[in-house]
C-alpha cells in the first residue's frame, strides 16, 4: 500500500521530471483563504462551525503540455482554521477558535481559453498537505474525555491524541489530502486573479491510544488571490 509519505515523494519526483523535460513559466501568488471544517461526532451529528480568514502564499511552475493544456504544481503556505461560537462539541469549549498552518502541494491540470488578448483558465486536481501546528483558544476550560487542558495553547498534529502536554490541543492527523478546483484570469500576459476551492477527503480525526473515536474531521476552504507569471 502506498503511504502518504511515499505518495508525496512520488509527486515531487514527477514534478521534477516535468520541469526538466517541459517548457515552463513560474507563478507567484498571495491571497486570502476562508477555511472551515466538516466535523461529525460518532452519531453522525455535524458541528455548526464558521470560517476564518488566513494568509495564502504560493509559488510554482506552469508546465505547458499543449496549446490548451498545462500542469501547474505549486508549493503553498496556508493559514487555515475554524471557529465555533455555541455549545460544546467533540471536546471544544464555548467560543472555540483554531488557527493552523499547513504546507501544501497542489497539482492542477489546467485548461486555457482565450478571451481577447487574455486567458481564462480552469484547473482541477489533487492536493496533499502537512500540518505545521497553530494556536487555539476558548472562553472556558476544555476537557478531552475527563482531562482538562486549559482554555488556550498550541495546536499540534499527530495520530494519537492521548500523548500531549498540558495546553496542547491535538486537532488531527499530520497529513491531509483531497481535491481542488480553481479559476484564473490571466491579463496583460503576466497578471493573475484567481479563485480556488479545496475539499479534504482525508479523515483527520486522531485515535485515542488504541481507541478509535468514530468521529470525523475534514478540511475545506475557498480562497482568492493575486499573482504574477514570469
């Protein structure tokens, strides 16, 4: 079975091979994304959460495959998270807010359509991501089962949530993956305005020792960005 780490290495090697053998241009972009989570308890009840805004920075090549099609991998730093303002749910206290950081590798297959002297671009593809950590806070003490962890602290990503220091909140597993779509408008040959949507497929819910909680946690986000192609 191919693990996430092996898949990441394979994708990086594939990108490197394309860069060697194909004509490329480079894109840099910065923007704002609005991220949230789809969270359910073991009974299938969904948490009522709200989006939070975060910085989005990326760089990557456009690897032209034909007149109309290109492949666009990228290396991205993204701030993500969510908040929940009402009630307790899955170990979250009242007014719970999480701000996290990810390193991401999206790989989009892009179709280019000419609009006058400009281009309208449509992209689809997968992404993989690595959780770096973050910060959390809430207005009351949070309990994981019967263990209190305070009302603010660091967010960590790991497979086993039972191993943590006081104040640490294990939000989920380290690796995320899913699907994405984007629309870019390229004007004056160099300038990009883009919108994109990501939907996590991986269930990020950590286990608790040998116990699997039966809950689910998945990322999703919508972002807008400005970029430059050179």
